[in-house]
C-alpha cells in the first residue's frame, strides 16, 4: 500500500504551506513552475463544506497539474468533519487532507479552529477519529509546539496522531505566543523526529538553502515553506540549486519576476470566470505579490508607493512591466 506523504517526500522533501488568501489555485499554478512536490491549499471551512456553501466550495478548485495536493480544512465542531470530508470527496479528486491546528490568527481561533485546539486535546482526539472513520484518504494535522512554553503539547498530540490513524504530523517549531517571530525550536523538531512512528514535516523560518540545511539536520521527513514561499515562489528551485538565504531575492532576474506577475494575473482572471472571486479581490493580492517580489531592488521604495496609490488594474500592470523590465 502506498504512503502518500512518505512516497512524495522521498521524491521532493520540500512542502508548500497552506497560506490563507494566497495558496489559491492561481498562485499554486505559479508554484508548479518551480516545484513538483506536495502543496497544501489555503484553509477551507469545515462548516462551509458541510453546508455546501457556494464560496467555500470554490476552494476545492484544482487542475490536473495541481498534484500532489493536500486540502487543508479547519473548524471547531468535531461532528462536522465527517460530512465535510464526504462533500469534498464527492466534489473533486482528493489526494489527501490536513487539519489546521496551528493558526494563531484571532478569527480562526474564535471559530474554534487553529491554535484553540492546542488547549483541548480531547477535541483533537475526536476530530482525528471522526476523519479516520469518514475516509481512507491520507491526512495530516498541522500544529504548533504549544500555546506558550508553559503549555507545550507536541508529545501528547503526536501520541494522539499515532493512535488515531493520522498519516503525518506537520510541526511549526514555534508556540502560539511566538506568532511568526520567535526562535524556531529545531531541538524540539529533532526530538519529535527521533521518537515519531509517523511522517514528520518541520515548518518555520526556512528562507533558503542555509536554513533548509539546518532544519534537514533535525531528521524530519519533510520541510514546509510558508512565508518565504509567499514572498518568493521560486524558493523551491533556489533551494534545489543550493542558493543561500541571502541570495534568494536575486535568484531570478527582474524581467523573469515581472513575467511571473503578469502570468499570475492571467491565471487570476481565468479563475474569476463563473466564480465568486472578483477581479478587485485579486488585484489587491497582485499588489502584495508585486511589492514582496521587489525586495532588494533599486527604487523599490518608490515602486511600492506607486503600487499602493493606484486603483486601476491597467495602471498596476503598467507599473509592474516598467519596474521589472
């Protein structure tokens, strides 16, 4: 019997993280230019899937090239997970699922998902058991090591995962209190990798080949890239070519980056057809990518100012073409 996570990580040990608002189909198509490994979708509401909410269902959009793909789901009600899984599997081809138990954002926590689950191990156990009953598909859970350093729960969650049939554990090596700033605890990732009986994917702070090597040395099976992937989708190819963290933003030429942004906008337009996603929504996201991708460039500050000033998509595209070319 094949092992989705282990088999794919043997081919490519990098993993693209689930980033709310960014790991959508258009951006995943850009990632696929640099990467043939596992990509996680942005978070999908369990409650929205269970109700077959139209906008929620659009998060299941995928193309044949978009594989291997993990649909990440989140929610606070364990009883809705089984129905959400069934709806997703009836709607599209599913490779694997993931449950978000590590997002520190207030909106997700208020809904009973993300890091709120780190404070309720009983609910984690029920959720994982319900998923395993509902599907034979592989699934992972994504956690942080604890709410803070007085409440570390990674060992307890690993034990639940192994006992409830979870196929992989994704561990962000920070606490909820750290948000995205604290030190990534590579020592804890190593401890987990040493004792785990299931696949372990490490996450946090990798921004090039230097930090990739440091996390790889912990013994984790895979390495998930998040914020660095959001700001430089070419990071997967850069790490393959042993590009240092310092040189990441000069890995592609300005004209190559400009072409990526124009290509991304084309995919965004394609994705708006017949769907709830509006051009205005995607134009705001394109602005963010244009600003992130220009790190370290001459006149980047002026470019960022001009990008945020404009409300015209035509002007935005002209600014991108002129700056990057």
